[in-house]
């Protein structure tokens, strides 16, 4: 649905979501095929510390 609403192909939407994970805005995303929905988790300070071992100050 996101692809249809945005006028993008499914591959383009998946590429964008992957890019959001790589730039550390999203922790992860997945396509819930049963409902044709996309779920994502935002990267939090706690998630960032767990994955990198770095302490981030805002």
C-alpha cells in the first residue's frame, strides 16, 4: 500500500527502508505479507548502545 500511495515500486520502497536502517533512523523493518503492511522499529538510544557499545549524548 505504501508503494501505491507514494507512486513507487515495491522494490523502491524496500530500498528506501533499507537505507533508513543503514543511516540508523530505523533499527529494523519487515513486510507483514499476511496484512500487506510494513512494520518498523525506530532506533533508540538503548538500541544504539547495544549494537555499537557506544554511549551517545544528546
